[in-house]
């Protein structure tokens, strides 16, 4: 039981220290925000995902950007952003297609833009986590399989309509998972 207590103590120490780092940054305090050498040296996600830079970008630029979107478009925009989870990829798509809506989504056109970025040495995925994309849709490129997945979700299965009518977040999750 002693080992388990040590592990729990370490976990809560990390969570506490990480949250204090966030609060110190938020309050404009100077570095170092902690005395822990590991937490001083390496980057970790915020204790609350919503406080991460990318999540803040999602909120401000994808969801609440001052424009009104249909429920279908909002679900599409969020899923598209979260697949790549990278601000510069979102900006690349915006710069090429104007506003991003389901009505104007084209697997072929989006793929061409993303392929061009990759060929120019630009990373289109965030390294914070890896979105798996096997060749389920027959493409050799990860982004093509992801775009095909979005096409299936929205244009073939019309899953967004099921999500809109879901009775709970668990139901919506299970629709997406399917």
C-alpha cells in the first residue's frame, strides 16, 4: 500500500504544482513559476484543457469568431479543427477557402491545399497528440484519410444530424465513435 500512496502523492503534487504554474503565468509573475526542475524545464499541458493555447484558439477563432453558424457547420468546423489541432492549418484553410462551412467542403480541394503545405515543409498536424489515420479510406496520406472520414461523417452518414438530436453528450460521443 505504501507504493500506491507514493504514486498518489506524486500525482497530486504534479497536479498542484502544474496548476500553480498556470496561476503564476496568469498573474504575470516572473519565471521561475516553480522550484521543480522538471516542471521548469519541460512543457506540460495545462491542468484544465480549456486553458491550453490551442483550446483557446478553437474557442475564439473556430467557435466564437463573431459569426453565426448552423449547428451542422459548427460541428463540422470543430471536428475539422480538432483533427489537425493546429492553428496554422486552420489559417491555411481559411486563407484558401474563406469561411469554412460544410456546404463548401471538398475533400479534393482541401487535400490539394494541405498537400501543398506538406510539400513546402509545413507541418499540418499539432504534435501535442497524434490522430490515428490508417488507410481505411484507401489513401496513402494521413490527411486524405481524415478528410475522407469527415466526408463520410457529414455527407454520407449524416452523423451530424444524429449528434444534433442526441439526448446526452454520451450519445453524441457514441455517434462519433461509431
